C-alpha cells in the first residue's frame, strides 16, 4: 500500500504543477494539521 500512497502523492504534485503552469501561481494552501497523539492519563 505504501507504493500506492507514494504514487498518489507524485500524481498530486504533477497536477499541482500543471495547474500552476496553466492558471498561474496559486497561494500556498495550508497543510493539513498532523494529529499528534496525546497520552491522557
């Protein structure tokens, strides 16, 4: 499954570059927050 995730990430990068070339530079979207596990004891 890791291979598929890497392939999808590469595809997303290519689509972002293509959109930037065709539509002009887009403002950098905020990255999704990475959930940090919290130990609630």
